[in-house]
């Protein structure tokens, strides 16, 4: 398992941390899984740096991604 950190794009503060499985890492969808988990947990992701994330098909209903990259 690998820790995925979603950080603020300007301050680098950790907004959410997620333990990705090996399968998620190998599939390239670990950041998507982390973002979905953060959304479910109600994490504040304003200003998050999501550069390079494959979010195709992600369920982000209710996510606050204001000023996210």
C-alpha cells in the first residue's frame, strides 16, 4: 500500500491522505480513488493540486474543488 496525499496547490499543505492498494497503484487510478474517498469523507479540497489525475468516471458529487488545479 502506498500513501497518496492531496495537497494544496499553493501552500503544499496536506488536505487529505489515502492508503492506495497495489491494484489502484498499478492501474493508475490511485489518485482518483483518493479523491473519491476524500469526497465521501467530506474533506475540504479547495485549492487542491490534482494535476495529472485521471478523473474519468469519478463520482465527485458534493466535492468542493473551488480553486483546484
